[in-house]
C-alpha cells in the first residue's frame, strides 16, 4: 500500500475513533439529563400525590358540609311550609268566622228592613187605591 493510502486509512481510523468518543460523550450527557429528568418527575409525582390527597380530603369535607347544609335547608324549608300551612288554616278560619258574623249581623236586619219596606210599599199602594176609589184626595 502506498504511503498516501496508509495516511488516509489512519485518518479514517482516527476520525472513526473520534466519532465513537463523541458519541459516547453525547450518550453520557443524554443519560445524565434523563436521570435528572427522572428525579424531577419523581418529585413532581410525589407532590401531585400529596396534592391529590389534599384535594380528596378537601372534597370530602366540602361534601360533608354541603350534605349537612342541605339537610338544614330542607328542615327549615319544611318548617316554613308547616308555618305557611298553619297561617293559611288560621286565615281560612277567620274568614269563615267573619263571614258568619257578617251574615248574622247584616242578613237578619236586611231581611227585616226589606220586609218593612215591602209592607210600607204595600200600605201605600192600598192607600192610593182607596184614595182613588173615593174620588179624590183620600179623605
């Protein structure tokens, strides 16, 4: 082999070894970065688990409070409904009582007044009929 071919072969071999060294260094750098990312991911996962635990506890507390408040609101609504029913019954009773009083206090006297008016009207009719029959002024 000629000296130029040997030099070219040596240069190719050195370049190939250099390439393998660069590849090994790059691989080691990538490995270190992946190892750091895995550590950060583990830390983030632990934080997320803690956060999820806190969220779960908070959701449980909120759910219990909401259930308790809902029960209290339902009780108060039922109490208001009962009071409304009692008030309605009292109003109906008072209206009935007032109607009865009005009927007794007004209906009887109105019937008597209508009877008197009818009697007076009939008396006037009779008096006018007699007055005409006598021919004049009713004397």
